[in-house]
C-alpha cells in the first residue's frame, strides 16, 4: 500500500514520521487534513454490493465518493485490492475503565473498532455526566458512548439491601436516576438480570426503568435472566419489557449456554420473529466464539453456591468442570487459565468440593459450553449484529479478535454471510440502533470513521491461551478523519470523542 501526496511524491513514513504529515510552521492557519483513499472496494455499511471508488475525507467528514481525482495537498492512500468500510461499532464493550487507562486501545483499533458502547450488563459509571466529561478531557483512539446500568442505580438506591424486590418508592428513585443519566448523555438502559444484583428485580421494576429511558428515546440492552435451561422464558421477558415500556429492546450476546438447550436456536429465533411481526422492536447481538465469560456464581441459578446437589447440577449442565476455565482465581493464581477439573484434581478434591471451596471468592471463568450450529443460526438473522462483549485488557479472545474473526472465518472461510452483510451487522445496524445518524455508513456528510482492510488476510489471532494477540489484515483505521492505526501499530493520534445521546 502506497502513501503519496497529490503530486506523486512518495511519503516515506518511516523516514518522515506519521506526526510530520501536514506539519505547519508555528502560527500558520491549518487547513483541515484531507485524505483520498483510491481504488478500494467500498462496503458502504448498508449491505449493498461492493463497488470500486475513491473516498475523500476532509477534516472529520466524508467529502466525496466516486471517481474524482485527488486534489492538491490530499494525502493519498492506494486502496487497490482492499476494502474500505465504515468503522466498526461495538455495542457491547467492557472498556469502561480500560479506555481511560489505555487510551491507545490497540486490541480494539487493530480489529477496526472505532466506537464502543460501554456500561453493559447493568453496570455503568455512577455518574454519566462525570464519565463523559472525563472522556472528553482525556480522549482515546476510539469514540465512546455509554448506557446507564440497572444494577448501578439499584445499588445507589438500595445499597446492600438489594436481595429483594424494590418498593414503589425505590423504583421511582431508580427511574429518576435513569432519567438523569439519559439527560446527561446515556444512550439507554442496560441490565444484567442473570447477575446477583439484577436477579432480584421484578419484571415490573425493569419496565419502569425502561420507560424512563424510552422517554428520552433510549434503548434497552439486556443480559437476559437466563441463557440456559429457562432461556425461552428469559427471551419472552425481554420482549415483554420492550413491548410494555415502548422501547427498542436488544438481547445482548444471544446464546444457548448449556448443553441441555443446544439445538434450540430456531425456537429462540421464532420467539423474536413473532414479536417483530406484531411490531415489537427487538434485536440481538452475538460474539463469534463458542465460549462465554462471566463469574463463577452464574453457574448456580438458585444461588445455593455451597449446596453440593445444586453445584453438581450446575456442573452437569455445562458438561462438567472440564468445560470451565479460570480467568481469575485469587486464592489459587497458579490455576489461572486452567480448567476446573484440572484444579480440583491438583488439590486432591472432587469438582463439586473444589467449587464450594472457592464459591465465595471473586472467581472469573470462561465456559466452553456453546454449539456452533446454534451460533450460525443466530448470525444468519438480519436483526443480529456483531458485538464483542470484550474490551481493553480482556482475557477472552473476543476482546481482541471479534470483528476480524467474523470477516475471516464466517465470511471468507465458512461463508455464513456475504462480506457486505457482515459489514452491515458491524456498522449501520448498530448505528441505527443507537441513533448515530452520522456514523455507520460511507456516505457524503458522514463522520470519517473508516477501516481499510485486506479481505483475503483479515483474521483473528487471539486465543484462549493468548487472548490479547492482535488481529491481522486491518491496514488503516481512521477515527473522525485521523488515522489511529496503520500498518500494524497505533499512531499518536487520540481523536476519539465522547458521544452523547
């Protein structure tokens, strides 16, 4: 790939330095930087067929798409043989804190992500206004938007006394906090109804909070109450919350997480399709891996974490301890990365007994308990978008590999999706969900969040043993018109913006 100016002078970046491009004498007025990506195949984000065109960017905006020649002073990128797409929008990202401590966010931009939505699973910054102000004061390579978390406002109102249904007064106070978060810029409400704090909430409580978000044109994105044996009821509840609250609802990381429900993806799809047919605005997102990441306690739905019978049933549901891998194990760090079965054997204990021993610790796990045929069914649905459930510093390979994995394995190798359709699921579909009218498409006037990649080589390289290995095949990523990733490294630019509703 060649970089030139309008007059054909080669930009030897390794000699001149990226930061030197367009440098001015101090005191000179600076014209907006202009880029021309020539001859690339344009995947415009709508699902339309690829077409070869030149894409010109001026400042932070796409200025033209077509066959016009570069103008004087344009920085020209030869895109022949490559695909230019809108930057990928990750609607389930756990970089809430990571984006502040690692503003380069290499694992994210290396895979083409330009915007992340944080605050998922019911857990968000306690003050949306303060969080967005901090991101504006210390920008990263990425744009960041946030949800307001159900569990966050629940604990703000109920404190440690959350193991019960909320009173009407408490629900009203929670709703007021949601309203404040929405006014301060949140894009909607998230819930994690399978997790401890959220699990005690009634459906009516969540509906009341969702109505508060709906009043500000927000969305409701939920880690549903169960992704295993009672997943159908949990899907129905999510649909009901969306319908009753009058809010767009999204089942996040849609999955069938235990072997007892393998093969039932079409039943889940049927529930969603029936709701959509009667006018309920419900969608989903999915990550492209057959293993989920959470905490140890989610394995035991009845919360009897030290009851041998309950624990045995939980482990049987996931095919035994061999399918549970530790990502965090405070008392036994030597077993991080190992399976529960291995750790138990090393300690001379049965799996149930070892589980009970660590049950009250803060244990992180990966569950290798999903079926590829189910994943394929979900990914083929036009209303399912791509999302990582990863983020900066994540110890699951999805944190560094999600989007290239879809393009390399599900598009190029397995042909589950066409490339334009996969790009739509990564760009205009999530943008529309969030109401980001100026992102998610390659169109004149849209913000210049762009990713240039090689469709013949793009692929994930992260694994469960090396979860932060960077993806391959992404050549350049622009955020708001500035390159943040090029030829294998993060640039010095930090043009990411804090996006408010």
